C-alpha cells in the first residue's frame, strides 16, 4: 500500500507533459503582382550593345529566396563582373537594386514599373567626377529580348545622355 501511495504522489508531483509546439509555418512566398515586376528579365542571356552583334557579356537573372529577390550575375567577356540584388518593397511599392562590382563601393537604385518598363534611378559616385545620376530602363521586346538602357545626368536630372545601351538575348542553349 505504501508503494502505491508513493507512486500516486510521484505522478501528481510530476509536471504535466506539454504538447509539442506547432511547426513554424513557412514564410509566405513573394508572389504578388508587384514581386513579378522584374520577371521578364529572368533567364540566361547573351548581352550585346544595342544595334550591334559583338557579344560583350553573359548574364544570369534568377529569382531567389522564396521569390523575394532577383539576383543578376553579370559576367563580361572582358573586364570585371558584378552582381545586382533586387527586391520589391510591399510597403512602398517600389523596387530596390544594389549593384556591387569588382571595384570598391556599391550603387543603390530605386524605382518601379512605369509604362511597361522597369525604371530604376540612383547616384553613381565616381571619384573626381561630377555628381552622376543614372537612370536605367529595362524593356521587354517583342522578340523576347530585353533592352537595358542607361542614361546619365550630371545636372541632377535636367538633361540625360545615353551611358550604355544593351540588348539581353535569350541564350540558345539555356535550360528551360
């Protein structure tokens, strides 16, 4: 009897088993219309100066991190490469891009889809040069290519001059 009473007291003193915590649900995917703003740029590309057939670079554009980021890997045939990390901010409704190349520093751009184009603008600091504002417009062409037109302004956006003008053509051997 003493044995039974001891067992009952031990069971009553033992803490009740807690249910296992529910598993953490996965983060929601970034699959809104705003997040799809740069989807036309996704893929494997051969890059050419607009109007010319001398390839200057390869570029890989992919959605990463549950669809919340668009990553560009810029691989020029000559010179140093770089990457841009792009994301859509649901609170502001704007796209942000951070470009980091093979030289010190980084450039940050902000913008969004305007009249069917992705337009991003940012300051491009260059030592010893006047303040330079860069505006990049990305446009999907009817043939499936994408134009990246960069314009520079040294008068705070009052006037613009073409700085670069590239056509991204889909790679012939890119995986589907």
